[in-house]
C-alpha cells in the first residue's frame, strides 16, 4: 500500500512513545490513574487546580527530558527520507518526531506541544527548556503580563486548534494511504481522521497492540509494537524500492 501510494499520511498516538519511556496517559499507572485531569476552565478559574495541573506537568517534563526517539520514530523519519511521507499527524505532545528527524513543516501536532510554554492571557510563547528553573521552583509560573503560564497543549475542555485540525482533515481527505501507529482511536476529533481517509478512498492500515474501533474497516491491522512493525515496514519498502530500480 505504501509502496504504491503517492501521498502517505502517518497518524501517531501515545503507543509510539511508550517505547521511549513516556507512559500512556490512560493506561494503568499512567497520569490519569494517579491525577485527576484538570479541565481548562478549572485552570483559568481555580488556583488549586492550577497547582495540581503543574504537579503532573513537572512529572511529564521529567519523563520527556529522559526520553529519546525509538525505532518507531526513526522509521517514520526514514519514510520521509525515502520520499514516502506526505504528512505526519500526531496526537503526541512530546516532540520526539522532530528529534527523530521529521521536518517541522510535515508535522501536524493536533494536541499541541510541551516544548513551548504560553501565556493564557497575552499569548506570548517561550521555549520550555528556557523556563525550566521557574517551572521547577514556582507552584504556578506567571507571565510578565500577570497571566498564567501553561504548556502549549490542548487541555480537556479547551477548543482544538483550528489551523491544525483543518490541516489534518485536509491531509486525511486527500491522501491515498493512511497509516495509524499506536493510537487507541478513542479521542475525537483526532480519531475521525482515519475514517475521513477511508471514506475518501485511501487505504487504511492500523498498527496498535490493542483493538481499535476502526479495525473493522481497515485494510490491514497489525497487533504488534510500533517499533517492530514500522521497522519491518520500512525494511520491506526499501527492498521493493531497490528492486524497482
């Protein structure tokens, strides 16, 4: 499917990053099993909620600092090197696709990124690494304007980013192969992207350890780890491309 396609879209979820040591938020032992999610309106209105929010965000930053791209991230980057990646849509907020070598202009971060911190009042953005001393030492860091600082991610109850959502929908509707990697496909509107692709005539492949709601309409389903599956896919793709030449 990928070898024959001209516009391949890869869609990644938390399952691609668990192999880098970043826990799935929804799995046993994950963030949501230990911390109550903070809704966006709570963050804006309740100082105690803001403090709870930053407690688990500091834990995420610790995990992220120790994490490196794994075989699956490297395989997605190699798809781009081989000229087979049109767009990469990700639900992840860890930035590991960029670290693996994927071009920023090909990555659509549907749920934002932890690598930037933004003010909820004035919208000013700062590189998260530059603010780490304050993040470590202040219960709830504030902007110079007095507004509250928050990672540039989409919280529960917060509107999805219009530009990224539109870009993802356009890519899904115009691709000819759509590869899902490590996503449970339960969070909407992100989970609607494979359905859009399939309904628009694209081939649909799903790589995920657990069943997903869209397995029944996929052309192929691999119940395997992201690293093992994508490494095999890229190896076979390179073999076919070499044979064609």
